[in-house]
C-alpha cells in the first residue's frame, strides 16, 4: 500500500535522523577539550627560553624529563628504570618505548644530545648541571649520566629538570637562545602543539602518550593578563581551570558563599613556597646575627597570616624547609615566633646605628601589604625602614646587583628542598661584573652554614640525607641568614559546569594525571 511505503520511508528518515543525532551527541561527549586560563604572554615555546608563567605551563606539557615526582616519590617519566652507581658517580637510565609528537621514537641519542647540548650552548639550565660532566649512550634504550660527585639529591635535579628534545630538530639550531620554537614545537609530552594565536595556545592530547585521556581531545590555554578577568571567565564557564593561585580573600568568599558560585570549586593544597626576608650580608648591620635575630623576633607572624593571607597560610619554620618537603622536614625546630622584648635586647647588642634601611619589595599587592606590616613591626622595636617598590624587572635587576638592604623574596622548596643550597651557599653569592653569579642575592657567607649545605649534597643514602637536612635546619635557626615568614597555601580554582570527575591530590593539586583520566563532560 502507498501508506505503508510512506511509513517505511518516513521511518527510515527518522531512524537516519536519530542515528545522526546519536553520532553528534557522541562527538560532543567524546570529542571535548578543556579550556584553561594562564597568566602572561606566550612569545616562545623554547624550553630553554621560558620567561612568563604562561610559557612555563605550556612548555611543561609539551616536553618531558627522564624522571618526575608523583605523590612525593621519584618515578620514571621517559625512563622506566634507573640505577645509581655511587662507585662510578653515575646514573644509568633505561628508556621506555615512547614517541615524539612527529612519530619518531625517543632514543638514547636524543637524551645524550639534550644534556650535552645545554652545556655546549651554555643555556640557562646550565646551573642545574653544576655537578654534571657528560652523558653517554650505552645502547639504543640506555644512557649513562656522569657527575663529579653522586648523591641521592642528584635525582631531584638533572634527570627531573632537563627537557628531552629531538636531536633531529635541535642539532640544526645554532643559536637556541634566538629560536622562539613557535611554528612546530615537537616534544614527547601529553599535549602536542596545534596553533598559537595572540589569545590562546591550542593543544591536543598526544594519543601515543600513556597518560593521554581517551575521553578528551585537547586543551586550550587562554592567555589572560588579569586575574579578575580570568576568574569571571571561570564563573561563567568559559574556563574550566585557572593555572594560578587564587587570591585568599576571594577563595574564602567562594567557600563561605557556595550558592553564589554554584559551579566554582576551591582546592586547598599544602604550600611549598616560603616567603622570606633577605638580608644583604655584604653591608652593616645585616652582617650582624644579633640584628638579623632582632628582625626575626620583631614580626607578628600570626597577624600576617590573617591580615595578608586571610588565614590561608602557615607560619614558616625557623629551619626554613616547609612541611610539604615531608621526607626532610624537621618538626622539632619549630616555627618563627614574635618576641618584642627579645627583639629590643638583641637590637641593643647589634651594630645597628639607627639609620634608615631600604626594604626592596615587589609591586604585587600581597607583597606590598606584607611590607607595610613589616615596616610597622620593625619601627615598633626601633628599626627604621623605607619601602623600595619595584616592578618585576626592576626587582630582578636590583636583586642581581645586590642593590638593597632588606628584600621580600620567596624560595620554592616544597618539591626540591635541595634548592636551599643555591639560595644560601657562599659560592652562589659571589659578585662578578657587578652582578651576583647565582641565587644567593644576599651574599650569605657563613662557613659553618656552607659546610651544612655541602653535607646535603654528600648524602649517599636516604638516612644520611634526612640527618643532613635536620642538622641544616637546626643551624639555620641559630644563624638566621634570612627570616622565614609564611608558607602560603596553594589555592586552586576549577569549574564543574562543563566537566565532572576532578581529582584533588594533596601533593599535586587538581590538574594531575588522575584528573585528566577521570574527567567527563557534564551532561
């Protein structure tokens, strides 16, 4: 019958439309991309030429190292296995079967080239290879890294910091510091490059990577210049995650008014950055331990936590190392504490003559707020200071030229506590051509401290390492080369409007491997 024919044709059309709709829904569900916000500009994707926070984040997803940290433990990244040979001062690593984004396999030749290239071209990562003497190929999947001295701390540096680059690309680059690497950057990371615009970096997940999620297609890094605009984008659902620490006041507002921000979630992670006051030990009275201790005891740390960080910070340890460095943190040293009467007594014993000193500080609002409180605390015990407020470039210039009396600064020691060596050892504070050669901007030069710092590099077992760090922290409390202030809590913000399945790791935060594998588009 004619009606049956029309019915059959109509039903066929309906079935076709239904299947097409299913396909479209499947594409929507299973072809999704994360939208994240990063601060700063992206002018280079050269791993040796990173300047902005945005560049650092993108490059960190493009390239990989031999080893990495997960849940506070050293684990393989491009390397599947490693052995330390203390007798030969070397580290032998067996490579996984992994590919670069162009489809070529990561080989021992690429690893050897990556390490030796940094030394040959005198690239900025060179200081990390201070004890490194060379890399050798054993076979196609095995390499040997050789050092002048070998200890357990070496695992936290060279193999975890040096990006492995494809030899076939970089051997043609004669001047790497003039190479922006923005046309077709090739790494082996979980994300591979698609395109760069003035507003974003578009990446897609590299499906040959073991950590690449199956349910996500890619990630778009939206470049924003202002934290407020980034947060508004998160609230609207334009962004799924912010790649910076949220302002503590804003975080408290969100946590106290969840109905106002129904899709925004806040994760609080134990911080690893220690705010400190640097002293310029090259000058008087900063070279006097009594003066440094007077400054330490003059400050109201609890008030700084509440007033500057809205309670979302911890008072730092006298031993400088933060709790996040759990393996070496010595709880017995105790926190810094205010004692005004002791501060005044110590000041009398010092060589401070009452002259006004400068406190170098960043133009960042948090830093300026903290500096104003510190200025008042010091005035209360008889120390006169004036603030020298500088933008990022001006601050760096003055630090490198040692052009300050006191300075507000911060050390990132949570994941790599061994970095304290580079901040405080006298060899890192020497002046050459009018500039500090390392990161010891204050020119700390205390012989017993040098010995204690050297000891953490001479630890040949985990037990020796823990004991060396314990001795170091106790000594830091005595000689006070810097004043440890606060350890701000890491505050991460993400949205559940577009995706569910976020996993908060106490050590890695929100944007971790488990999150990427668990995320699903919200239906």
